[in-house]
């Protein structure tokens, strides 16, 4: 086999190449990462997450976020991503369902409890339930059934009983335990 010869690459000294200045935009903090949106400031967060960042865990749940499938944590509070224009989110902390897991890939206790209790069904509503449950436990560490019933999420697969058990499992500190 003949040896491969290196080819010289011509060096350009064209001084007419000028770097483009940093575009104005909206600085976002999503799952601990910095992003700059330079498009339409009225774009809903949901479409930015799904179509631009390809974070598809957050689901479309109607134009007003009426079924909870599109929930994200905004500064620690569950909000509908379809109702949040990017213009209102500069420098706020946004966490999606993808951001719940640890950097090492370990599951968040709520994610683990959903696995433990088989509270997943078809999976469409699961990300919203996870976000709503994390927010609920932040506000009320030991929720009762009435508190869980007030969550905005809908599940057409009938997993509500298992979701309730998963939330109570985390509240009792038993995620990942038999």
C-alpha cells in the first residue's frame, strides 16, 4: 500500500472577512444550559423546546395548555409552555422533563417512582405529570388526595391511581425502594 501524502492547504489572507457581531436576542436558561433565541420574541416556549432544541418530552396539550401535557418548571413553578412567549423568559430558569434527571443520567426521585409504580400508560401525559408532581411536592411536601386531584393533568389511559401512588412514594422518601 502506498503511503498517503499530505496536501498543503492554501492559507487565505483575505482581510475582507469580518466576523458577524453577536445578534441581539433573548437569553434563555433551559435545563442548566444557555441558549439565545434570535427569532420571533412571541414564539411560545413549547415550540422553541420542541422545534428548535428538539426537546420533545414536553407535549402539545391544546392552545391554552388545558391538559397539563405541556408543563415545564419556570423558576421552580409548573407553568404551561404553550402560554409562555419567549419574550417573557429572558434569564429565567426553565426545566423540562429532560432536565429532571441528574447529569450522570440518574433518574429524579419522581421519575423513579413513576417507574416503580408503573405510572406511565401510553406516555403522552407522563412528562406533564412529572413536572406537576415535582412542583406539588415543592409546595406541599406531604400532599393528600385532594391536593393531587387539583393537578391540571389528564390521563386517558387511567393511570391516575398509579400516579397518586408514585407521588405519595416520593413524599414518603421511598422512590427506588420496594
